[in-house]
C-alpha cells in the first residue's frame, strides 16, 4: 500500500575547514520546527535487509561536556520509554530504567 501523506525532516550541518561540525540545524514542518539550532544529535535507522542499525552521531565543537552527559542520560531514559512502547517488555524496561538511574548517579546528574 502506498503512503498517502509524507513528512520531511531536514538536518543541516555546518562544517569547519576540517569538516568538524560547527552548527546543527533542523526543521520538521509538521512539528512546527523551522531551522532550529541544536548542539548534538543522534540518529538511528533500521536496515531490515541487513538486520542492523545505521547511525549518525554528531555534536558541535562547542557542545559542553557537562551538557553532553545530560543529553546522553535523557536519551537513555527516552530510549527506555520507546522500548516499552514498542515491545511492552516491562521487565527489561525496568532494567533499562535502573541503569539510567545508575548512570545519572555515577555522573552526579541527580
């Protein structure tokens, strides 16, 4: 069945002379986002033919390390929530949340 509607998300990466990201901007018209600045992004795409994930991890050279730690923690928590929605696996979700708490504790985020 062909898709009736489509939606586009765009990412623009500004690079320095060494091809290191200096700026990250993204737009998602359906979400009301237009050329918003970001300091980091993680993108994963599932390749069902190869049964592997493909990923792009980028951050600007001025992304502070303390913010990167918070970003990773929030991403892990979000992945736990998404895992639960996708699988309904309560036991593993609880384990993932436990790890998120441990991660935050060790990085002194809480």
